[in-house]
């Protein structure tokens, strides 16, 4: 197999690339990385010393490709499928890149800060950092709500890389800061993302791991791990 994706099925940035791969039916092999396992972690560090995943390894072209947006553009360039995730028009493509950056930096990032904080020891917690991250999510939700006016997907009628960034970011963010009454378009968009077969497949594959997510009880009901019988 030419393409190998180093990833973890619970990790939201991995979901972004998996969704892009599934949109196009791109064949790849999955290597699940357990960061808590020294050998497994070392296999990732050898490719990308920052130890962030996903990382794509392309044996045919002898390329190692980190960073989700770069991976998706690389796939689009070298392994294009039936569902291009970038519009042909350069201005439209720039808009896709803007919203991709938006979801990574202003939804994924604050979401991950809140989740990381709950795992910290009591005296390492940052209540101010968490409250700033929550405020940022609320601001981001308002901007997404406005952006979606008259649109099916975040930049228009076609699903793009920006929607692949949006899906996992919103999936976890919504468990931390709920959408409210003023977020009708955002709620409908979120549901469209959940219903999209590529993302539904990503979530199905994550099911066995959701019990490891600290806020798993706030996931949509169908994704909550079953409570063991007392
Ligand atoms: N900017 C990177 C972010 C990747 C990232 O933060 N991945 C998370 C998983 S969702 C990770 O590797 N976390 C492990 C860690 O930070 O130790 C990208 O777009 O690929």
C-alpha cells in the first residue's frame, strides 16, 4: 500500500484527514499510534519529531507529509479522487483555506485547550485559560452562523477541505460549549456534517474509543459509550 496514515481514531485532527480520504475513497493503510506506548510514539517521532498526528507517509513518492491541511492538499494534488476538496477558482480556493484555518485555530484549538485542562493536576489548571477558550468558541459560533447564511457547506454548495476541518472541531466543541437558540444555521450544518457518510464512517470507527474522551457523557446520545450494568 502506497499511503500509510499514522493516526489515532479518537483524535480530532485525524478525523479531518480521514474524512477527506473517505470522501474520495482513497486507499490507504492505517497505523494507530498510542502516544502512551514508547515504541509506538517513537515510530511517529521518527517521521515528525513534534509527535503530532496525523502524518501521511507516501512510499511511492517517498514523501512524509505532516499537518492536516498540507496532507489534504497533497492528496488532492497527487491522488485526486471524484470529490475535489478545493474549488478550481483561486479566489474560492482561498476562501476554503481561510475557513480551514478558522476551524483549526478558533474551534479546534480552544476545544483542545479545554479538554487538556481537565486532564491536568489541580494546581496546573488554568481557569482563566478555559474561560478565554469558551469565550473564543462562542465568538467562533457566531461567525460560523453568519457565514452559513444561504450556504449548505461552509463556503458554498460543495463540501471542501474546510468542512473536513469543521466536522471534528464542532463535534467535540459542542460537548463543551453548546449551540444556543441563535445558532439555527450552525445546528443544521452540524447535523449535515454528522449525516455525511464520510464523517459518519469516521465516527463509527471512533466508537470503541469514545469512553477515553473525558466529556463522553456530553456526546450526542448515539455516540455515548454504553454504561456497564451495575
Ligand atoms: N496543526 C496540526 C495539529 C495536529 C494535532 O495537534 N494533533 C493532535 C491530535 S488531535 C496531537 O497530535 N496531539 C498529541 C499531542 O499534542 O501530544 C495539524 O493540523 O495536523
